């Protein structure tokens, strides 16, 4: 089967996503690592860095969704990339001068989280206008494939680089990736019309809540959103629990722990490449319901992890099954979300989705950690594995009417007026 050509402009957008994803892969876990090895932070401080920074970033991003909605999207993406480059670059500079502090890491974490939400909102709106409606799934599948390959390759290489060059080298690589991403977005040609607001008045509370209003008023999106909050929150909440179980209680070495998470990410290439064929054969809603249910059944398997090679293989098999399911499901979900969101609400809807997901992950991670401290990490994993089994009840039960074909945006893109 010939590879579908989505055009030069999409190629630059994909390049922007790829270089940023691989930079983030290299820098995965860099801030907690610096907090522990350089600043000698306590476990409470490391937990705060992982939770409070993104939470503050989400609050900062709350008014950004409406603001992004009524701006040209390409300048917003460039600005968010440059902002992330600048704030990440402060870490190696402060480290070299001997002035790196924990508060600085918290601020960097919050700014990165807010900028990521704003960039995602702008790029999602831009993508819908950039490619044909029937190419959205292909585009989202390519993003998904790139994301998982960066996670598979980046962290092991980043760990090796830190061992050779020191603790801030991956932060430098991550910062430079945002700069390269901005250059790639700049290379996209064509003028872009500024979206017009229906009112000249300042942003109101209603503007801030419009994304959630759209998600909760649309039956299909409401079901998928609530399902995603529960599933992503529970899956992410198990990561620190599994780290404690494997490294502290079962005696796995750091390289085994890294292998257990890096190797299954290759399954993301499988699922993302299958998405288009599976949707073509079975239909969008059926895939969302079936694969959405499948991704929930594997997590309970982590409860049965034992020491040694069998335990390592258990983690790899369970994570591989989860990642294949997620990588097939995610591009279909992203496509459905864009198809069922009017173009004048895309940025606010995507911002609301990201903020809600981040909040759910923070809350469920905190509850998981509390339960593990009272009982044990294995018990907390069991509770998460049982709770996620109920998540398919939130999936859509019937298909929503397909929106009208969005030919206008693609026609504009052909004329160089992407909105």
C-alpha cells in the first residue's frame, strides 16, 4: 500500500511534532532527576514537583484556551515553542552559575505544562484546517506513531547521555528541540486569517467554560471524555506505584526498570499503523467501543508481578498490551474529537480536555500514593486494576450523526489561507 501524501505543509507540522517529541523523550524525567541528584530534594519535594507544577500550569492555561481560539494558530505555536526553549534554557545556565534552586524547577515545570496545553490547542485547530477531513485519521496516526517511538528511544538514550555528560545534558537537548520545532512551524507557508469573535467584549467566564460545555453537551464526546479521565488517570497513577514495587520491594535494577517501560513502547508503532485499516473495516464508533474496552482489561495483570525474569516479562507483556490498545485507540479518538467540534471551538475544547486529563491524573495519583502508604503498592495496583474495569461503561453506546463534510477549510488551505 502506497504511503498517503498529506502535503508539504503537513510535513513541516509533523517535523515540528517529531523533533519536540524526541527532545521530550530524551529529557523524560530530567527535572525529578536533577531535583534528587543536584538539589538533594526530599521525596515530598519530588512528589510536589511532579504534581504541583503541572497543576499550576493547568490553572495558568485555563484562560489560554479562549485566547488561542481567536488568534492565528501558527504564531501561537511558535510563541509557545520559544517560551519553552527560553524557560528550559534557564536550568543549565543556573546550574553552570551555581544558582539552580528547587523553586526554579517548580516554575519551569508549571510554564512547560501551560505552554504544552496552549500549543496542543493551537496545533489541533491548525491540523483540522490543514488536511482534508478524510486524512485526519492518517495524520493523527502519524503523530501517535511518532509519540510512541520517541518514548521507546528517548529515555534510554537520555539516561546514557546523563551518565556520560552530566545531569543537565538532556535538558539542553529538550530546550533545543523546542527551538527546532519553532523553525519547522515557521517553514509552513501560506497566510492565515485571524479568527473573528462574535463579540468585541473582553473574555468572560462563559468563554473559559465553552470547551467543557461543548464536551458535556455532546453525548459522544461526553462519554469519551469521562472515560478518558478515568482510564488515563488510573493508568498514570500506577506508574509511581509500579516503580516502588519493582525497584524497592522486588529488587529490580534501574536498567531492568527502564527496559520494562521502553520495550513495550514499540507496540505503539503497531497500533497506530493499524488504526486506519481497522476503522475502515469496522467503523469509528465500533473501534472506540471495542478497543476502549480492551485497553482497560490489562492493568490488573501488574498485580501478579514477581521477582526475576518472569516478573520482568510480566510487566513487558502487560505494558505492551496496554500500549498497542492505546496507540490504536488514541488517533481514532483524536479524529472523532476534531470531526465533532466546530472550528470556532476547537482550541477551547482541546484545552478543556487537556486540563481535565491533567487534573484527573494528579488527583488519582495522589489517591493512589495515599492508598499505597496505608496498605501497600501491590494493593493500590489491585484497586486501580479493578476500578478501570468499570471504565467501558462510560463509552458511547450508539454512533452520533456524522458532521457535514468540512470542505471549506481544505479549500482555504489550497489558497494559502489556513484558519
